[in-house]
């Protein structure tokens, strides 16, 4: 009985075992093509805005950190 059940499961095709996906390409095309004055990297909403601001903040922090250590390493330590 167990062998027969496993055989039935293995004979199913992948398409019947998986969930159906909804094609939302046309909805996204309408969203990103409408002329509302926003740049394309912010048209996704709050999630895109948060990702953009986080990336910009990390980039600014990393640049300032690199410049600081360049300045520190360019000045030799004074012997005591």
C-alpha cells in the first residue's frame, strides 16, 4: 500500500504538484511606465525608498570612514 502511494506521487508531473503563479508583468509595466515624476528606482513604493536611503547612507558612511582612515594613516605617529 505504501509503495503504491509513493508510485502515484512520483508519477505526477511537476506542474500539477506545484502552485500556479500569477503573471503580473503587465501590472508592473503600467506602474513603472506611468509619468508621475518619480525616478524609476523609487516607483516601487516605501520598500524601494527604504532600500535606496539605506544604500545611500551606507555609501556615505563607507566613504567617510575610508577618508578618515586615509587621513589617519597619512600622518605618522609621533614617538614618545
